[in-house]
């Protein structure tokens, strides 16, 4: 996935709209990382890596026991200044203490060795230009005994319908098969649990745990879903090189109406529901 897409500050608003999709796996990620245990073995020093608009940061403040929050040090980091600004606004609005939002490149964070107790990355590693470098960086900056925790998508439920939608737009480049699309979004088969496990082992992690979380969020009625999803879809079509910028200029304005029409014909005025399956991975640095 192109770094330019994530660095574009205009995408923060679209990304935040997707938090009801990424939030449920984020809850399981925090739980599986052991952050809900009471008491923690040591005060938590956490990096919310590739934090986006801050869904995991928000979930930490919602779910961690008060005694853990009181001693927690948290960095919410993202390569996009737009995302970081969105998180900072969230911090200010909620009055959260113990957290700092800053620009962080997940592949080269600049943090010292052996610094964090937890590095938590919710749907970020597989989208970085060099995911393996990101895993190596997680290992480097974790304290001995620290936990690397991340999620990736195993099933993306909107793909089959979207392929059919784009096929109705005359002249538009077709949506590829699922494997081709996922491969174009980043390096590696991060939807495959065996691939994920091998990648984590390769960098020296131990006590690897992989689980899957199934979620079927509702996306609103077709007339709302079409316009709201079309913006992010257009960016993903460019980021995956399925479409060019010229294609987006020509056909992008047709995506929203086509999505609305398709889902109205499919389910009437019922809310659009999308099945998503996430891989939740945790591992310990020895």
C-alpha cells in the first residue's frame, strides 16, 4: 500500500468512519495482549503503533483497570500527521492523561532498544511497505518479556459485492480476485495464519498465540453506505494499483451511486452488513 495514501491528511476523516469495523478486533487485541490483567507484572509502557485515528488508544482508556491507567505510559504513533492530529484532538477532548501523540514510522520508530512493554498494531503491519521490517522494529523496541500484538484481515466481506458493483460501471477497470487484491495491498500473505506465525517466529518471538475474531458490523442503509464507503474505496483502488488516478477521476463519482443501487436491489432498505474476520496475533520477546 502506498505510504502517500496514509500520509494524506484528508483520509483521517474516512479512516475514523471505519472504527466500528476495526474496534471489535481491537478489543480482543488488548485482551489477548494481557493488558486487562490485574495487577500487571510491571507498569505498562505501550506503543499504539500505526494508531490511525486512535481507536486502540480510546479502547485502552475504556477497558484498562484504573490502577493500570494510573501508571501507564502510552505513545499513539502514526506516519500520517493527519492521523496524529486526529488522535491529539481526541486526547484533548477526553482529557486523557499519560499519553502522547506523535509521528512514528512503524518500520523505523526512533525509539531506544528495550523500551516498551507492549507494541500494539491494529491493522497496520500488513499495510506498511516492508511489514517484516516493522516486525523486526517491534522486537527491537520491546523490553525482554514484552508483547508484540497485532491484527490483520483474514476475510474482508465487502470484496465480493464490490467486485460486482464495479462490474456495473461501464468502462471501469475490473476489481481483481481477492488474492490478487490482497497481494497488491502489501507484501506477504497476512490473511494466512501459517504465514503470520512463520513471520513472527522468524524474528525470534516466542509464546505465539493466533486467534480469529468474526465481526459483522452494519454499515448503514444503502443510501448512506454508498457515499460513505466510496471515498475510502477509491483510495484503496488507487493504493492497490487496481485503478489509476485518471480512472478515479473518470469513474470515482460513479462509485457511490453504484454501491447504493446494488445494495438496494440486493436487500432493499435493510442496513448493509459486512462479515469481517480478523487474525489476532500476540507473541513475547524472550
